[in-house]
């Protein structure tokens, strides 16, 4: 995948890619591994990026958790 970042953000290219990958993960469009790959990272390093953008690593709602323990 090639991501064309506007010239105004070129200095922030890596950070922009990380933000987009994190948001796609949050939206359920990418798996953790896919998002990490998009950033050129290992899967186990990507949760630190999620934390930086205040995106939860686990994508469970309260109802999901309740249903897991029924």
C-alpha cells in the first residue's frame, strides 16, 4: 500500500501513518498485525502506538464482556 501524505505533513509522515493505522485498527478495518505492518513494526510493538493515541488495545464493549462470562 502506498500512502501519499500531503507536503504539509511530510515532516510528520511516520506519525501520520501511525495515526491512520491506529484509527483503522480502532474501526475494525485492520487487525493488529495488519496495522503494525502498515507502520513497518512488529505486532507486539504496536500496542504502544495505540496507547499514544488513547486507543484501547482490546476492542470489547461492556456487553461483549458480559456475554463472554455468561
